[in-house]
């Protein structure tokens, strides 16, 4: 299968889950994330809001908020095409819809932070494999934003969040793809490297 066929299959798989399965999975996802030292101890954490039948992030976001973490949400970078920037996310964050119709913080109202100042980035994905390779929706946004990780220096930990049914044996890894530190699912925490 090529990448677009894998994307189609995996998006169909996650869309076919029932409401009960989704609710159950979001609670179990938190349990898997808690197995990660990064999730437990990192102070600045980038999260994302669920979209396109992705596994529900609201349960673990609430957990992070209750533990007093500094949270960030990705926004489409207003100037650097294809890049994300990260904006603080709290009760007073003003949201708007971006050009994909996805709610994001209003970059005109809030100051953004470069990804290298964030300790842990939790990110969505469409498929993942045994080596921690990630297939996204095909925009390459996280790859571009995290391209600095190819060089030595400060690096955030990267945890992908997904349903276990998005797991596949091997994905085509491209030179620009940034491999993940771990992937949390409703069944377990997959650790890599
Ligand atoms: N660091 C980068 N610099 C320039 N283009 C990039 C970079 N990372 C990814 N891209 C581009 O983004 C596109 C989508 O990347 P891909 O990895 O297939 O998507 P996704 O990660 O969303 O699954 C590719 O055509 C690729 O050339
Ligand atoms: Mg990629």
C-alpha cells in the first residue's frame, strides 16, 4: 500500500469505532500516557484538540491541567507556510477556526513559543509502525516544525496518540520524517529508541 492508501484505511478504521469504544479508549489513553516519564514530569507540554475521529484527548488534557502543567496548542504559522507554532492554552485563550475549520488559539491575541522551548509534544497521527515512524494527514506540518531535531541541541520528547488499530508493521520513512519517542494508545505505551 502507498501512503495515501494507508491513510484512507486507517482513517476509516478509527471512524468505525462506536461511541462507547471512544469513551473507554480516552480513559485508557490517559493510563498509557502516565507510564511515560515525560508525561509525568515535563512542565511545558504541547497538546492538540481532537479532530477527524482521532482518539479523544480531552481526558488527558484535563489531567495535565489539574496537575498545573503549562499547556500549548499548535496554530498554523501565520508567516511560515506549512509550519506550526505553539500558543499557551488556558481558560482565557481566545480560539478561532483556521482555514481547515479546526479550532486553534487566535495568533493575533497570543504570543507563540518555538517548539524547542517545549519539553513534550503530544501529536496526532493517522498510522504508526514498530519503529516509531508516524504517518500524518499528509501536510507534513509536524515534520517541518520539528526539522530542527535533525541537528544536535535541545529536543522535545514526542509522543503520538492513537488507537491501537492505527498500528501497522512498517511505514515508508522519508528523510524528512521525525521519528517519535513513544506512542500511547488505549492498550499500551509503545517506546522507541
Ligand atoms: N522539513 C521539511 N521541509 C520541507 N518540506 C517538508 C519537510 N517535511 C515534510 N515536508 C513536505 O511535506 C509533505 C508531506 O509530508 P509527509 O511526511 O508525507 O506528511 P505527514 O507527515 O503529514 O504524513 C511532503 O511532500 C514533504 O516534502
Ligand atoms: Mg511525515
